């Protein structure tokens, strides 16, 4: 789904809004494994995954840790970087061939001063991020690795076609060996 189709489905958008967004949106295609941005980058864009599968990751003790997975029709960005103009602690990678629309947050912010729909879109992006990361935090704190694995598979059945076992294990906070044991229990 294109970003404009998504907006039309979710919000009542005017012709002017559609023209504005059409003028600022850029769409790029990424191959499996392509890095969209590295940790430490200063971000200016909000990303919308039109197709494909991606992940947000960071480095800890020289290890690559998956923070979150994003499939089609989802938004992503380094919120702390875009909103607070700090370097992002996260990187963004395509895990499958992906088509991603991106648009400058500064242009969205400018339009939000006069357009309620843009305010709703920004609010929705922020709330979705907050809810997703809050759920992730809760799951990490209160669920077993086995429960986290089952929930992940239920929410993202296409995950194993797109993400490596290493990415999945790091997301779950377990070793690949532990992930293999859990998968063997099925």
C-alpha cells in the first residue's frame, strides 16, 4: 500500500493535503540487507514501509541487537533524533526487498501548524510507537522467553521468512541456542 493510499484509508484528506504530500514524499527501494540509516545518524525523515520487512537495531558491547521489526503499512523513525535533533541510537535495515516512502518531518511539522489532519497523523505515529515500545518493555519484563517467542510468531507469522535467527534471538533477548530449543518444543 502506498503512503497516500494509507492516508486516504485512515483519514479524510483534502486534495491540497494530497498534493502537498505528493510533493514531499520520496520512495526508495532497498534490497535485503541494505542499511537505510546507521546508528549515530541525525534523522530528518519519517519512514513508511509500503512493502517488505525491516528492523530497527542498535549495538551493545559490539553486538548487533534487534530492537523492533516493522512490516508493511507501518511507520518508523528514530523518534529521539527527529523530534529532539539528537543522533539516533538506532539503525534501520531492510530484511527483505522493501519499498519505503520517506518524508521530511520539518515539512510535516510546518503543515501541522494549520492542518488538523497532519496533527492527527503525527499523533498517531507517536502513539503507535509508544504503545509498541511499551508492550515490548512489558513483555520483556513479565513474560518468559517461550511466551515472548509465541507472541512474536502470532503477531508476525512472516517473521521467519524475513529475519535471521540471530535477529529474532537478539530481539527476544536470548541466545540462538535457546531459540533453537524453544523452536524444537513446538
